[in-house]
C-alpha cells in the first residue's frame, strides 16, 4: 500500500502523541524501504527520534521462532542495526529537539504552540489526503523553475486552518491553501525566518543524504524536492517529493492554473485515491469515528461541488509513459 491508496483516515484525537508522524501515513522500513502491507505487524519505531521505522518480526522478542521465520526475523533485527551509522546523527538531533519541547513549561505558551503535536498530525493528514493534487502542482512549480539545485531550494506551501464549522474534522477540508512558492534554503541563504531555519537544521539538512540515496538508480525519479507545509507562525511540516522524469517536463500549465486548481480541489474536499493502480476521484465522508473515501463520478462531482476534474492536471507517471512509449 502507498500513501495514495489509503481510503480510511482515523481521527487525530485517537492517535498517540508518542510519535511524530500520523498513524494515517503509510510506513516503510528506513533501511530496506519495504512498505508495510495491510494485515502485517506494525513496524517498530526508533525509541530515540520516535519517527523512523524498521521491519519487525511478527513474534515477540524471546519467543521461540519456527524455522520458517528465522531468516525473516534475523533480517528484521539487522535492518535497524545496519542503519545506525547513517541514522544516528539525525536521531540524536531529533531526540534533543523532542526533549527540549517535553521539558518546556507548556502552560505559559500560546495555544497554537502548546498543541503543536496535534497540529502537525492534522496538517500531515491534509497533505496525505491531497497527495495527487499537491504532487501534480509541485511537479509543475519545479518545471517552471528548472533547472535548480535541490539542496538550495525548497517549496513553501502556506495554509490557514478553517473554522471548525467548515470542516467538521474532515481531513480533506481542514485547511485552506493560500500560496505555493519556490524559496531559497534558509540555512544556506540568510532568510531572517528563525523558525524555518531551525526546522531545516533539525529535520531537513540531516536527511538530504538519505533522500538522495533513495533516488539513486531509480529510473523514474530525477530528484527529491523539499516541501514545507506551514500554517501561520507554527512549525512547518517537511515532506520530500520525488520528482518524476522527464524533468523538467513540458510546461503544460502556468502558475495561475495550478494555484486555482489546488485551491478549488482542496477547498471543496475533492481527493484522488489510487485503487488497483487506477486513480479515482471522490470525497471523504464520515463513517463512525473515521473518514472514508467515497468514489464519485465526474458528473456527480460537477453536480454536488461544481468542480470539473477533467484534465485539471497531467499525471506525471502518465506523462512519463507517453514519452517512453
């Protein structure tokens, strides 16, 4: 399962704040990159940074292992051990940041700072719900600015939270997208934004090598574009985006087109999910405590939302197929 295949989103209020990533995010092993599939055991979480995950045996530690799973168990233990040399620098900095926040007198801080963990989870769920919409727009932003150094540029997506009556907890409508723009890395170029600078020092700079390693040798990916999603003066949520080849792609749309499309789709809660390798459009609807994807035809979306999804974006993978073919 990948991020865009998830059809059920759990409410953030039911999530543990011990972890720094939403439980709605599809997780994979940081070493072998294998993704967890539905029904498989939960991946283990690094006790230091509380965000990096590794393969885990379906059997409890110390339990006698059947011969048929012994090899799998040995590999699951080795993934975290083998990754330590590359992971430890990031892990120590992340743990230091978490310890600093934990030791702060939170009662003296404004509500939006006290509740930053909950805020980060809801921002992440919003971004994950609109994976395809953001991915398509960001691909175009990078194309319009190409070529550039991926370590010296990033895209800032600024958003604001809607009034509770406008989203009712729906992860796809919780925020309003205000702008998307390419900016200079605040660590390498003076920006005056100390919060963004600290976010790069703690989360982005230590991860560049790992992100580049993930794309090396991948014929479908050109590079990793850093994207920072930010609401007001809150800490930004960082997420790398693998840009698809061909890059730069043909300049199909201008800035006004992709911005108006992103605002319309996210504003009206139009989401896309990848179902059996076919992208479907629809909306998120409440089902018990969860929000569940409901597929809608293009005609149904036009009638209920006034949105025409036909040709709004060109899927980067479809574009690649047409070029290769």
